[in-house]
């Protein structure tokens, strides 16, 4: 026989049993979990602290790089700037930064000499400008360096060849006027123009500012931090005597740690330092666009971490035991108070689960405890489900404005219903917008088809075509008035806009039919080839007259009629109502079609004109054909006479070449051509003579040499000269009577000199007194 046990007994037995099991299992399980979880959290906190301070230090260096990079941006137009202007701007920028950034030890710029002196053609040499503080006073230093060559082992040469930003490894420096040694670094940013190194800008930064930060960086008692540069130099350390030392000489496995940080960007491990174990975490960073990687490490004693874990674990255990005891007691008390009303509540919930929602079946429980709250919640659920069903019915009927109030901010069902209504409203809105868009598209397509028909059937007369188009366009876009202006470019030197057609105009601000390009709104629209839409029309620009009086439109649209970026005219539309974007786009498209048709009409008109001119020309040519035939007969006779004279001329030239020596010179006296007679006389070839100068073989006295320049100047001025000269060729002296004649081109300018010479060597004899006589 099955034993029936009351629910309260089952509840008490089950709760107490589960409580006991959970208690002991929790103690055993959470002991290790809390330990591991706490240790993990401590490690993550230390890592997060390291990352936070690493980011802070990186941000400080990034600011310096950004400032230095800003200077380089000022000189990217170096090749277009005056060198003196470059020097003055360099000094002005450096001084301004030095004055406004007192934390910087020095501000400097090294300019390659080729960038400051355009005459300097060597790849080395530089000018260095520096501003630094000595005894709280700003001092300027100028140095000229590397005039004889760069030092390949220097840092400057490395930065010059690499052309990259750099964060220099720390170094000690003692400034003049002070015996204090300063550990500092330099931020370096190159200026590269057309892939050529032009200058290096940078700042010297004292690193002591990070010493205080590192001293105060102690996430746990006994912990300390260390800042290391790219080459392993200790930049900041609680022990100031270690500043500037190499980390691999101070830290156990320091070299391995640094290599791992540089390679992986971070390093976390438990290490043995001295006689104590530490949890060590390193995070590295690069500043600006520099490749150098600095790193920040935090050392936390494992002993401190273990103490923290032990404390937290103990606290968790105590809280857990207390909680389990309290839970067991509370559950034991509650078991008696919740069982009796549960049957009634279960019955009502069963009906609700079947979808039976009846407000008359609310339950009344006045126990003053959670059971009463359960009953109240059930009653509220009944009301809520009833209201929800009513709201759903209204939504189903299409009443999207039905009211519905959520039970609370956490009412999931209410949120879902409201989201459903919102989705339905959005779907309705989308549907309305889709229909509106379809109407616009249908309106657009119908309009394009309509105006395609208008443009196709009204292209014989330009005035009628313009009127029909603007009349239909004004009506179709529901505008009030419209006008068409076409560009008249019959005279390329006088291009203007001409009013071709208007619709519903009463009076315009301008009465003339001609508008110059760029004049007024119409002229500006044509000149800029851009649509102009105005919602504030100038007073008196357009007026509309009706039986009720006069009024002025409030909207004005001017659209250029253009095709292939060529403007053929302007469409002007005015309206009392705003002109929507889709209508503007439609008018612009019609403007393109209008322009194409106008272009076609103009081409047809021009073609007809050309055909008429061609016909007239043909008749003229026919009438002139007979005259041309007669002229051809006369020309043939003239050609025969010319051929006869040409033969005579050729005979004369041949006779001249046979009896004379002919040489052509350019205007500088160099031989261009020479005839065969002269070559035979001298025994030379044409290659030996052409290109030589007129004076090469002349025997001249000192007086002749003085007159030689005037002789050639007279020839270049067009004067004919006659001379008797002696020429020594191949050991023999020849005497020539020479005539120099300038040869002119069609513009009467001298282009070359022709010399015709006769050899009279055999007809004269020179006597001892130096006079000549005929043989």
C-alpha cells in the first residue's frame, strides 16, 4: 500500500537533506575554487595595473611624438619655400614650444644643408638649432656639423638612413652651468620630402618624472615596479642607484625576460629574486611610430599574494557556513506556511495553463505572508491575461491605437505586445512609404513616357517645341509658372541666353528677352551648370495675376538643360508649394532630354542650312566649271613656257657651276654646300669642306681681320659684297675674285650666303714690292 506523505513533511526532509549535502560539498569544492579564483583575480589586477600605467606612460610619449610630428607637417611644402623662410619658421616653432613646454630639457632641429642652401650639392652636412634652459633662462644654440661627411656609427646617421621615428635609448647628460647629471631620452621625428631625408626634429626629455610614478606604484604591500627601455636600460626603479644600469645585470634571468617582452609584448611569471619569490608581470609599449619597445614591470611578493588568498578564503568559508545555516532554518519555518494555500493556487494555475481566463475565479488569501503575495500575483496574472486578450482582439481588428499599460518595467509579455504593435505600425508605415514610392515611380515613369512623346513630335519648330514642353512640364509638376531660356551661340564672341517660351507669366522683374551668362539667377544657373532651388524669392521677381488679385510664388527652381556637360539652356519653374526632391530630379532628367532634343534640332537646322549652302555652291561651281576649263588651257600654256624657262635656267646653273666655284654659307660663316668644280680644283672631298668656317684658310692682314666682322654683318643685313682673296690649300695659294650674295626667304629675311668665285691665280704675278700684275 502506497504511503501518502504530506507535502510539508516532504519539503522539510528534502530541504534539510539537501542543505546538509550542499553544505559539506560546498566546503570541499569551494575551498579550491576560491583559492584559484582569488589568485587569478589578484594576478589579473596586477596585470591590469601594469597595463594602465603602461598606457599612461605611452600616452605621455605619444604627446611628444605628436608635437614633434606637427613641426614636420609645417615643412612638407619645403621645395616651394624660401630657405630663409624655413630657417625663421624653424626658430619660431622651436622657441614657441620651448617657452610653452618647460618640462622639455631641450627642443632641437637638424636640417640637412641641401634643404637650407640650394647651392649645396653634397649628401652630408647639417645645421642644428637648439633651445634649452640654463639657470631658468631660455638659451639658443646654433651648430654646423658633418661638413666633411656623415659619421656612419652615429645615432643621427642611423636615423637619417632609416627615415623613421625613434625613441632613443636613455643616456646620461650634464648640461653646461649645472653639475647635475640627467638621465634623459630623445624623441626623434624625421622630415622626408619625396623620399629624401631633409631634417630631424625632436625633444630631449628628462626621465626623472617617471621615477616618482614608479616609487608610488605599489598595488600590494612589499611590491615594487620597474621601467626598462628598449636596450634593457633601467629608466625608473625604487632604488635610484640602479638608474641607467642594464636590467640583465640586476634581474635574475633579466636578459630572457627582456627578450620575451620585446618579442611578445608582455611577460608574466613567478620568479625568484634574491631569497624571495615574486609574481612578475611586464607590459611593453611603442610610442608614436617608433619601433623601440619600452616595458613596465611590477614585482609582487608571493607571500603577500598567499596572505591575501588565505584571508579571502577564510571569509568566504565563514559566510558560506552562516548562509547555509540560516537557509536551513528559514526553509524549515516556511515549509509549514506555504503548503495549505498551494492547492488552491495550483488549481487556478492549472486552469490558466489550459487557457481558461475568468476574472471571477480570483482567489482570496489573507495570510499576510508570501502565500498571500502568491495569491495576489495570481490575481494580477488573471487581470493581466484578460487585459492582454482584450488588447490582442483590438489589434486583430486593426485598431493599432488601442491602449495598453504594462504591469511593470519588467513586464516581458507587455513589452512583447507593445513591440508587436510597434512592428505592425512600422510595417504599416513601410507599406505606406512603399506605396508612396511606387506612386512616385509611376508618376516619374508616366511623366518620362509623356514627355518622350512630346519631345518626339514637337521638334520641327524650336519656339513651338519650347512652349509645348514648358507648358506640359509646369502642369505636370503642379507648378504655377514656367519659362525656357536657350543659349544662343551663333556668334562665339557673343553668347547669351534667349527667352524662348513662357507659361502663365504675368510680369517678370526683367522684361528683356536676352540674359548674359552669369547675369542674374538664370545666367548664374547656366554658367555654373548647377540646379538652383530657392524658397525665398527676391521681391518683385515674379508675380501671378488672377481674378482675386496678385501674389508672388514662394518657391523658385532653375534647372540647367545640359547633356555631356554642355549647357543648352535653363528651365525656370515657380510655385506656391514646395517642390519635392523627386520632382526636382524629374525636371533635371527632362532638362537632359530637352537639351538632347534641342541639340538635335540645332543640328538639323544647321544641316539644312549647310545643304542649302551646298546647293548654291554646286550651282556656282557648275557656272565656274567652264571658266576653270579655259583657265586650265591657259595654265597648260603657262606651264609649257615655265618648263622652257626652267630648262634655260638649269642650263645657266650648269654653266655657272662649270665655269665658277660656288659655295653656300650659313649666317655664321660655316660652309653648307660646295660644287664639284671647287672640289676638283682643291683636290678635297665634300666631307672635308662642309662644316668648316669661311676664315679657316684665309690669309689676312691685321687690318683685314678688323674689318672681317663688319664684312659678315653687312652680308647678314642683305648687302652684296665683292672681294679678292687668297686661300692656302694643300701647300698652294689660290687667288679668287668672289661675289657674296645674301639669299632671302619669302619674308625677305636673309637665310644663307651664296659665294660665286673665279680662280685668277694663273693670271696674276706678285712682284717683290708686294703688288700684283697680270701675267
